[in-house]
């Protein structure tokens, strides 16, 4: 598989909520070959705390993001530790929104690759929020989006979950203590009650529940930087496709303004991006379809790196969308 890594220099960005992100940079990776007509492009944004190496498993000839057919670009979000983030920035870090992220991602596609129209934007979780923003903001230049365990606007209950995480990080005596506590909070939210009742963590190679909490959840957050996690959490809380001059806070108008084919793909057991959020959005979409992942893996059903059943379900749904 042909791959390439690069850095897009965005310059000094005047941000949506005020302030300037000085010397902003997007670190990205590409997979596959751009067709001569530039009509095979898939944008695959990152999710919360993830970097491109954490999500690139789905870019494979055995999966829906097939690099032998498509040119796939993973732009790392601002605040994820690779692109411009508190951990690599001098001075006070300003508030960055999803709007700020996707407008620069579009510049990346235009200025580096000469791409004006994308075949699909695929996203899970915060990546799904970015996919929704691409479709709402860029009209007919986005043909399809996949909203995998995401929503058009961060729901109030989702916001409150994030407040628990935020205050835990801020109240901790040390950075590592805060990140370990964060991992244990996340463990209870990201997977379902049934997952734990059935002790499905055993199938992942863990010897006990404590082993799972320490080696999977604590370890996953300890490797990251707390100010980065806090900044990206704020981006998540502010997520709203209508929070811009184009739609002026009218979510229904923003949904109706989407021209792309939309696949809403929530998990049946997701505790913070609930299917009901997508059900409420669906009637306002001109070309939308909702297909629920029938899974007990909670939010993690949407990123099933170790879950063949959910992976096959997602592959089938996304492949059908790409071929429609």
C-alpha cells in the first residue's frame, strides 16, 4: 500500500470563537493513489485522543476504506498532540472548534491535493462530528458522509459526561493520577453493561477486570498530554453544525442544508452518542439513512478493531454507500 505523511502549514488562524492559533499545522497521512480525475477521495478525521496510527487499521483492502480503490487522507485534529496542540504550542492555547478544524482540512485538500469534491467523509465519534460539519458547511462538494456513533450537535447528557471527565483531570493531584482516573471513568461509559456482565474483556486477552482497566483504559490515556485532552474535550463539548454564520444556531436548517448522502450509524448500546439523537436528526436530512449497529460493545462498536462482528457490519454498510 502506498502511503505518505506530511504537514500542512495553515498559518495564523483567526478562530471561530475569537483569538488566533499562531502557526497552525495539520499533520496528515495518505493511503493509496489519487486518481487522475481526483474522484476517489475519502477524508477520515481522527476521534477523541486518537492519532492517525490509532484509526488507520480500517484502511485496508479487507475493509471498507480500501486503499487499492480510494485515496484516503487522515488529517489529525488540532489538539490531538500531532497537529497544533497545547503540548506543542507556546503561550495560552485558545478555544478551537470543529468548524475551525474542518475549514482547515478543506484547505489541506484543496491546496495540497487539488481536490474540490470528496467522495466521502467517514468519521467515528468526534470524527463523525467532523464528517457532519463537512457536509453542512461545504454543500455539493461532499458526496457522502458516514456518521458513525456521532451527532450533529453534542447532546446535553453527552456534555455532562464530559464535564465529569474534565473536572477529574483538573482536580487530580498529578497529571498521571488524573489520566488514570479518566481512563476508569471512560471504561464505564464507552462499553455497555452487557459487555461487563458477560466479562467480554476476557476475549481481549485480559486476566481480570482490574487488568482490563489498567492495561487498556488507564494506559490508553496515560500516553496522552492532559492539556491536549482538555482542549480537545472542549472542542467536543462545543460541537454543533449550526453554530456558524451560515445557519445561526438553527439545527434543523443546518440538517436540511446537507446535500450529501448521509449514513447515520449509531450503536444500539452507545451511552453518550445515542441512537435517539440520530433519529431526531433523520427527518430533516434530504438523503439520510439510519442503520443501527446491533452490538453490546457500546460506543466502541463504532471502532471495532478487536471485534470482527461489528467490523463486518460496518464494512458492509459503508461499502454499500460507496457503491450507491
